[in-house]
């Protein structure tokens, strides 16, 4: 079972206490966006076999949204962090690079 630590309240929560919110770090476009940009935002998602950044909500706890870095193959969790950050913290990127040399996802490496 997937277990994530909420970065806000510090609780180690099982996935049954959480709600998955899809891919993290998506670029959202405003009212003046082109049809292509809006289509990409709505429908184009990464679905990697390996390291992935996701949004989660601690439903049965503090109720706050946070981001998690995990491996989709092994369910290994590299860390969780605040949803208000625009990119993963350096400590999490370093942990991923230490276990997965040469990994790359979007602009994060």
C-alpha cells in the first residue's frame, strides 16, 4: 500500500486517507489562452513508467493539497512537499538522482 507523509500536519497516511489529484506542476493558462494551449492543459498528461510528480489531498486529515514524488513502478516515495511550490525542492531532486542516475522529467533533473 502507498504511504505518504503530509508535509503540513506530518501524518504518515495510507492512500485510503488521501485523494489523488493527478499530475503536479501543470502550467495553467488564463482567459486569453489559445485553443491549443487549453487543449494541452485539459488532455495532455505525462504517464511515465518511473518517477512522477503528483498532487494529493489529505482528505481524512488536515484537508490540504500537497505534491509527492514517487516511482510508478515500485511505489517508492522520494518525498512530499507543499503544493504552493512551483518546482520540486532540491533535496527531493537529489534523492531521485541518487537512486535513478540520468532521470529526467519535464524541466526537472
